[in-house]
């Protein structure tokens, strides 16, 4: 905490000096993102931050967008904070389609297909120069426009996801009860209901769910088991007769996940994650790699179980890393990975051509339990996002 006005003036002058130098270097090289030394230098002179409540946590991601002048120095998005507890009285964020967020309720889902993979082009290509020109704020004299942001589309989508994760009211998804009942896999893990997958052939579901979402309410009624979800959806579907029966699912967006973004300084640079052979599980996080420098911890907090009939193999798996768990990648650049893939899908996408990359990681023991529950579904392979 700042103890005197002199100390505050010294910190402000140091921050302004670093920012002016970085802005001058940015103008010489044509703008864009700068090196991570800016973040480390600012962190060295920045005073300790005050503790924030749940309402302030939901605004942390949006602060980066609003501060357009600081965005020129951002080379990575730090992982989201620990999400607050779910509060049904807080207003939810209504998701109406792929990467579209609105506060207005929609009766039906928009049938918009999701892109397979968003890969940012190299900064030396013409398409990247066009993207940088589009991301630069329009200036009128010395005044910047209201949309003063240097964020590209890849990091922008990740910021929206972080806002959903940190919102205490969760996310509200409106859609047809028939689509939810027949095309979404709801699984019971640790006496809670989770989204384990969905059928990609149902285009109205694209971009609405993420593997690891927790289902809290259905039409404002609390949900405790997956059986209750399917029974309630069936009742809503039958009550509509010949019309399409719409319903609202209230979920917590990825409460166990860490969503972050990294940006390579050179093409082909490693993101600092070593994968297990052919799997999506992270074998180790390089301490000085890009992912670790954004704030990703080397190991994840375990998903604690409260059931006594857990298999001994699971006990051994949870105790392998001294109580903590390795990370498991479930999304890369908005593309949901196959949890059952053993052919190096994650390693291929991590080495894909592109400068910006966003990742969603979750504890490996939680993903292991989610896979086990998904296998109990008939034709479970159809629920795997492709």
C-alpha cells in the first residue's frame, strides 16, 4: 500500500517513464505488441494491489480492454482469477450464439457454425498488417476513439470468456429443450452436474458450451443431478406439443479452468508446455516459458472428491504429484480438443503457425472423471466435439 504522497508520485513517474519509452519504441517499429519486459518492469514498481470482491473480479478482464493505451504493451493475457461463488441473485450474461454476448434474452439459439481453429497470421504477412490496422484506434486529432484497444480477435475472444468465468451470476443459455436433451451430455461428478460434451451436428449449439461447464439451474430451478436435467427437459419438450419449447440453462462457465493467452515474439517459438506422448495432458510447464510468464502455475489444484467409494487407482493418480495435479488442455484458440485423443492433437496445434494463441487448461483428475462419465452414454463418440 502507498504510504505517502511522495511515494505515490515516485511510482507514477516510474510508470510514466516506462510507458513513454515503450510507446516510443512502438511507434518506431510500427505499433503492435511489445516485449514482456514492460510487464516485469511495471510489476517491479507497482504497489501491492488491494483485495477485490466478487464484483470487482468480474471487471478485471474488461479493464484491459478499456485501457487501450496499455494494450500496446501486452504480449499475453494472464490466467483468470479464482471465480467467485455462484449467486443466483446476480444478473447472468446471456449467450445467444458463437462468441456473441448480450444482456437481452433470446428465445432461440442462432444457428451459426463455429470456425474449426482461429490461427493468427505472422506479423510479416499482409493479412497481419491489415489486422493491426483494423485493431488500431481511430484518432480525431489527439483524442482516441471510445474503442481504444489494441486487442486482436484471438485475445478479444479470450477476454470475453474470462468475463463469463468471473461473473458471479454465471451464464444464461436460451435454446430449444429438444436440442439440450438430445445433443448435450450432462454428467454427474462429485454430486454436481457438468457438461461433458455435445453433438457437433446440432449447429445451434456451436459456441454455447465448453467442456467443464457446471449446470446450476434450469428455468430458475436448482439442479442437483443429470437425471433431473433430462427429466425436466423432457417435460418442457412435451409441454410444447407442436411448437418449439424454449428453456434457459444457468451455468457456471469453467469454474475449474484457467484461461490465458500467449503471444510469440518469433514464429515457431515454443509456448513453454511439454505434452505427454500423444495426449492432451501437460507433462511439465517450462518455468521461464511463455505460458509460465503469463502467470500459469506449474501444477493445478486437485479436484477434490467427497465420495468414499473412489477406486484405488484414482487415489494413486491423485497422490502422484504430491496432492497437486498436472494440467490438461481442453481448448486451443477456441477449438475444443478431443479428450480421448492419443495421437498428439494438442502438440500439433501448439506448434501451429500463428503468433497469438489462447489456451484453456483444467485439472487432469477432473478431466479423467469426466471422460469416465461420458463413456457411460450410448454412442458417446458422437458427443465428442470435432
